């Protein structure tokens, strides 16, 4: 019998690709995750901009949040939370007005 080392490439580092890669790796498969961007893609994508005063601004332009009902996915998300990769949103929401270059309509979510 021949021993085969499984190597898998997962294309796309959004939620589905990341969960797929994590599940494969957890089961002993060698996984390489590819994305065209420099960070997570799809609904987890984020944009970085530098403001006029030099502060780095981060804009989540993927999904504003996600919910999990599948127990297998929940275990992966719980692991991400323990590693600081995801967190419950506890900050304000607002909109950026590109004409005035200001954040407007800020509201706190309970």
C-alpha cells in the first residue's frame, strides 16, 4: 500500500474558504490558502486608508456581521475568537461622507 500525503490548495480566503482550510488542517491535511488580496477576502474584506492627519482608518466593506448556526462552523469561529481574529462588535456604526470627508450618522449598537 502506498502512503500519500494530501496537499490541498484553497482559493479564496473569505469565510467559506477559511472554514474549509481550517477544517482540512484540523483533520491533518496540508493546506495552502490563496487570495488575490493582502488579507481575508469576500465578506471578511477590509480596506485601509490613511487620513489627512496620518491616522490609519480601517473600513470593513464585506459583511457588517455574520451569524453561525452550523455547529462545525461555530467551532471554527470560536477558535478564531480565542485567537483574536474575530470579535463581537461592540463599537459604533457610522457612514463616511466622501464630500465632507467626515464620519456622519454615528450610532451606538447595544
